C-alpha cells in the first residue's frame, strides 16, 4: 500500500486527505503536544493490511468512545481492522469465552486475581523477556509494573502475561485551596507534616478531616484504601505483597499497626467531622461535602481520583478544589509509594496483530491520544505530560511518574470473601471502637476458613 512508502510530512498529508482522517481525533502531525514520530516509526515497522484484531474490555459508554479514539490510530498505523466490544458482565464473559476456545485476540481486565486464574489455566500468551525489560526501563517504578503483570502459568513458572495500560491513582488528599489560604496552611510534604497539620487545625478551632465509610452493601471499603496506603507508608513493598496473599497473616503486627495508623485520623473525635462515631455511618459520597461548607466543616478528605463526581455541581478542579499526594513518612525511607488500580491488556489469542498491539501500547502516542481527553493516567516516562487534557490529570500523572513504588488496591487482590467482605466489615467494627488486633484476628479467622 502506498501509505507504507511514505514518511514524515508526506505520510501525514496522505492521512489527512484520506477517508481514515475522519476517524482520528487529532490530525496527525498538527498538535505539538504529541509524539508523532512514534506514530510514523511504528507505521513504518508494521504493514498488516487486511488483518483483524478483536479486543474485549471493560470500557463502555463514554469510555468506549475514548478507547476507540486511540484504537483508530493503531488502525491508521498498521492497517489492522480493530473490533472492540464489552458487556455489563465482562468478567464472566471473558472466562466463558476463553474456556470455550473462542477468546478475543486481546482481553483487557482490571482484576489481577482473574488474570492470575486465566494464566494458571494456560489461557494467556506470555509477553516475553523483551517486554518485561521494557516495562522495567520505561515505566516509572518499573519493577512494580512487572510484578503487577506477572503471574504463574500452567507450568507453575512466573512470566509476564499482562501489560498495564490506563492507571488510576488512590493516594490523594482533597482540599479547598481557599480554605488553606485563609487559614495560612501549607500543603504537607511528609506524613509527619500531615499529622502536624491535622493537630494544628484542631488547635485553631477547626476540624481537619471528613471521612465516611457508608456505601450500602459495600460499607467499609473506603477504610481499606486508608489501610493500604498506611501499609505502604509503614512497611516495605514486599510486606504489602505478602499481606495481600496472606503469606503474612492479617493479624500480623505490621497490619495491626497500619489499621491503627488509620485510626489515628479516624477515631479521634476532634479530627473528624461529626466525631468518630459518624465515620461508619456517613455515606462516602456525602463525606467530602464538608470541604465546601462555609465555614468549612473539614479541611481534608482522603479519596481516589473519582471523588470530584460527588463534589458540588460546578466545582472547578484546581480552583474550587484541589488535591495533593498522600505523603510518606520522611523518617521511614520508603520512597514515594502510590496506591492505585488500573487495567491490564493480555493476549488471549496469539497472532501477528496481537503482538503488534502490545508493541503499540509501548508508543507514547498510544498514551497521549487518550491523555489529551479524559480519565487516563500513565506511568510511561517518555510521554509529554503537557498532553494531559487538564491540570488535574497532569498532576495525577506526575504523581505516577514520581512514584518509587506502585501497588494495586490490596482488597482487590484478596479473595472476594475477604477483600469485599471481611475486610470491609472489620473496618466498620474498627471505626465503631473495636480494637485493631481483634478486628485483624477476625479477618484472619475468616481467611483461614476459606483455605
């Protein structure tokens, strides 16, 4: 095809003049924020005209529009016709399809536990040593991402089976800049400073935190994020890894200590809006509203990147509300750990187009096209952070790039009866006054019961 014989400006001109251009969100070569060279280099390497690629993933609605806007560039670069699909019960569907021998070429999942199960049954293709090394070198906290994407195969040997792409950040503290400015408070850079600020706000007659664990049948889950963040700020990453697999018992002193670190904030009546008794009964969606009261009912709120959806209508991020990284202890020398979640891409049917797609995910342009829109963060060091669609995304992206360790949401890595059951209810009991050691022992007893 003539497209493959052209490069640089001529290549972009051909794209702009072709029917394909209408499918591309940003005209190739025209926006200086994007690494168009990575697009042309990739296109020159792959000529897969006539091949097809089926991708099954979790993104529906607006997210499907966004992922398809990225996939259009893969098609433009390679000639591969891509068909993306999803379903409301995509987790069950991918299990059914792979076990029936009719999988998509690429599957994308946000559940490492399910990926581990697919890998152990020999239903995924290993991504190889080259991609393993690429992740180590090219992603910030690269070893963390290799660890996240590596699982035991059918032969029992560990290998890289999943490529992390599109990440969410949970280690965030939200606040109203005007409130901080009026009170003369600075954004804390260490956990020691965060605790000192908490105490200073009380001394000044204010209430530092809004915390709510209510979430219907899932009540308690916001506290698990707190505890996971505290585990990463009080223990080495390998301790966290052993905890989520129960190699380290849930009632180990390290875990009990992390629960009590959460309690330092949540079980002090002076520290929490409504007092400690309100923590378990306040709905998490309502809990940040105190930030916006006049005078403020609280100054800080710990929650993941999605929480602005529950801020008052019209709230402008960066102006009316902002966030900072949940800091680490300066005195513990554990770097800058980040807790989060995200999606991972796997080859469920090996083919030339499938392998090309994994290589595509290594290009800056495959990240920047989605970065420039919404809901996408990446730890890829070679992207241009100026490509992010707004300042809030850019700041979160920079948190990922500055991370020394990344760990996936621990409760999502645990068996469902623990991570989405005993851990939740245990944290409600703890917020209600039960001792951390007793809560941890109860969770461990329930974990033992399912072994």
